[in-house]
């Protein structure tokens, strides 16, 4: 055992579109999530944790870099499956930070942060938008035999197995390290809300997360035998549409196919926890489970089955409201975190970078993770508030700045999918929204015109941080 043995292994599992109300330990009654509940019993459950964005790509960028994605070219929306690399060359990531500290690093799942795709004429294409136009799809011919650069291996991971985007985006194939497994060559028979495109023969949507989990468990087993710490990043594809689950999970919930897909995510977590136990490394492993953003309110057909995916929060995935970005967040670290503890501290997924750096005593450059704040103190004392504010971003580019008790939205409407997405001011001077969280989180009564001092301060701080400035730790 070398001198790195004092550092914990780190496993970060992130569901895709799992809402605040989806796990049973957060109040779900029609979905059973025993593995997520196990983390709540054996570790700490957070009730005020947030993704930086209400949609996928920007949230994932923030998780890995500790930097708000609107500081990049991605000002709204998400990447498509053929999107160009979003993480800038040379940008430090959680993976590169840990790799430089002697960790073995692996990523297993949905990347959605872009690759460099080569066309059959040998040219490099950079798609900087959320989808290929029909004309582009007809014209572009990708050479899938060429290595895919700019992905996980160029951002600190030793190995990778996953898919390029969401499970509703082409190309429908696995990518291992820098190469597709097989050549996407046939038109996929799409299911609910999947985008048309090429797939490899014998592709099975239902088994994608099962395969991710199998690869992650194999990595954990191999890494556990090396004597050096490991970092496993496991971004699942469920319960994001198309909500297709393997046969052993179909019908397990009382919330339809989407509920079954939530239980699939929980099953994947359970397999990983069992593998850590089997390898005898659970006591020295920090496990984090969360979601990249909020949930859709229903399945493709509009069915909710009486289940509230975002609990009692206002809004859903893509929205600037709480349902768009408040997510389940659970952390287990035996001997460090008291079992069954609960934290109401304001925190963000963007804080992963600084927390890991704090745990390992890593020295970081000034430009590394500028928007990340360590929550390591919260692990020791769940009542500690490490953040004075956090910034959230909607699918259509609307900003909000959030303190513990106030939230100022710089615009009107949801900025996402809930109606109205935007609307005409009801009162003179009402150009935004201000909600008080001192007595709940319903985001109904707008104080924007009645609390001008708070609005002015929060708007000033929002503009300061957007321009790259610094806000003191004094509470807003």
C-alpha cells in the first residue's frame, strides 16, 4: 500500500433527469428506491442542493470543471450527440485533478460534452448547436472508424465507456475510450421522442445503463486491487426519455415506464454499492448520488400516474424555478459523515471540484473551478452554510441568483418548458421575479416590486459574477 492510501476512493453517480420528488426518501410513494434510501440512512441527505443548469450539458460541464457553463459558448440549450468538445483544452477537471494526485480515473455513462467528429472527406466538424438541421443530417457523413478526440480521455480520465449524448440522440452506439464499438450504419427504429439517426446493429436502449454499471463495477474491482485510490464517474442515462427499462425492471413501480426508469437508476446504484462491499473498500470510499437537473412532469403521453416527479416544488426540467434545478443529493463517507444526517445547507453540484481538492489537499490555480466552493465542512457539521449564493440557469438562458432565503429571477416566466415561458409584466417596473423562501418554496408571491433594495443588491451581485467578479461570503 503506497502513501496515497490515506485518500478516499470517490464514486460519483449522477442520474439523468431524476427530480427532487422521485426517490422514496424524498417523499415518493409510487416509486421504491432502496439503494438511494440506503445512502440516506448510512450518510447525509441534502434538501437544498442544486444543479447549475436546468438541462444536461451545462450541468455536466459545471460538475467536472467547477465553472458555470454560460462562461463558455453554450449560453442556452444543450449539445446534440455530434456536438463539439465543450471543455476547453487545458481546462482542469475533477478527473485531471485526481489523476495528477495519483488516482486511477474512469468514466462510465453519458458524456454529453462533445467530441471531435471527423467526416468521411477527412475534415473536422464542429457542431455548436443542440441539434443537426435536417439538411445537415442529409449531407454530413461521419467517419466513425476514426478516433473521437476531445472527450473523457483528453479531460483526465484513464478510461471511458459510454454514449456521446442522451439516449434520445444519435449516434446510437457505445464509445470505448476514443472509438465507437461497431459502426453506426442503419437507421434506428426510434421509440418515444428519440431523434432519428444511425445506430449499430443489435442496439438495445433498455440495456444501456446495465452495461454502464457492469463496466463501472469491473473498474472498481480492478482498481481496488492496485493499492492506489480511484475515481469512478458514472453518469447514467435514466430516467431520461425514452424511459425504456430492461425486462427485470418493467412494471416494478406504480408510476409507469418513467417510474420504472427511476428504479433502474436506483438498481444501478445498488450494484455499485454491493461491488464496493464485495471489494472491501466501502469504508474508504466517498459515494455521491445525485441528478444532473430536475425532472419532466410526466411521460411522453402526459401520464403522471399520480406521482410528482419534482415533489411540491414549482416547475420542472428546463425551468428556472426550483423544480428545474433542485435535485436529490446524498453523500456517504464512513467514519467522516454521521449516518442518517440531514443538511439544509445551500449547495451545488458545481462544488464537487473544490470539495475534492479540499479533501486531498490539492493545490489549484486561480482559474481552476472559479465558481466552486468546498462543502467538506458540511460533511462534518450539516448546519454549516458554505455558500452565500448560487446562480442557476434555464434552458432558454434565463438567470436566477439564489441565497438561502431569497431568489431573484432576471426575467419573467419559467425560461424553460412550463407555461408561461415568458409574459408581459403585470405591474409597472416588474421586469423580474423575487421569491422568499423563509416560509417554504412555492415561488408564488412575487416580491420584485415591493423589495427594491433586495432586488437591487441581488441583481448587482448577479451582474458582478457574470462578468467574472467576486462576491464576498457575507450572506445576501
